């Protein structure tokens, strides 16, 4: 097994290789505006660091969000392209689940909340009973509108860091998404025979770009 994992649903452009037992190489660059520019070089770096070729990959793992439209689609389109070229399966995972798994690797167990920055003074969030046990569907809300018991739990992610007044038990790790953790979660699910999400974007609200009201076509119909 050789899993190539990456995620572009957050400001972290992160890629990793995993052999089913351990992370062989990982690269993470935090830059919210250059996902398309940084992802393929990150893949090249982890392949080079591990001494492997792209043709060795047996499966692609990709974070499906939730996340902003532009960054998220970079990872999904790249994952689909690699899967088609290599003839290997593409396994989708919720980005929040990857952060939850990384939190478990950092020593956080029991109930906790994952919250990432959704912009517009909102967070993407979900509640977990443990690193691999999400108990709510991913959602987007203003931090103050989250249930009180959710906000009181230990919390990880950039969303929790942005709004410490609403997440009083914020934990510093993981600070950003980790493709290594995402790959480790995928290896765990593969070993357990668990299902994956399709490599399709998990959007929780409409994109910012909208057709203006009263739009008139320039060309005749």
C-alpha cells in the first residue's frame, strides 16, 4: 500500500505519503492564496523525500472539506486527475475528520470540537467523541450560535484559535491540517473495511460569486 494524501480545504496546503503503517514523508505550507501553485510541488517533495515515484501510488486520499470554494476544488480536481491517470481509487475524507485524527495523535481523547475558519465571522465545525468518532454532521455557524455544550468542550483548529472567547478550552495542536494524519485515518479505515466519501466538494453554503440580479445577456439568444 502506498497512499498519497493531500488537502487544500484550509489555508494549509499539505501532502503526505503513507505505506499503511506510517507516514513516509509530509510537506505542509500555510498560504491561503496559492493552493493551485503549491500543491503539485508539495506532492513532488514528498515523493522525492520518500524515494518513491508517482506510479508507485496505490490510492489517493483527499480532504473534501468543508472549506472555501476555490481552495477546496484545487485538491479535488488534482486528486481526480491523479486517480484517472494512475488507475487507482480516490478516497474522500471530511477535512474536519483529518484534524480530529491529528488531535488524537497529539494526545487529545474523549469528547472535543473541531472548528476551522469559514470566514464571514463563521466557523466550520463538528463534535467528536474521540479522534475517529464524529457525532454531528459538519456545519457552518457563527461561534456564538454553537450549542453551549459544544463550545465548552476542548477545541482544536484555526476557528477555535480565532474566537477564544467562544472556545475557552482551546488546544494548540493541531494548529493546521495534516495530510499525514489524513492518510493515517484513511489507512485505518481501509484496514477496517470502512466506507469513504466520493471526491466531491462538501460545500455548506453558496459560493461568494453570484449572477447579478437583473443580468442581461450580451449576445442574442
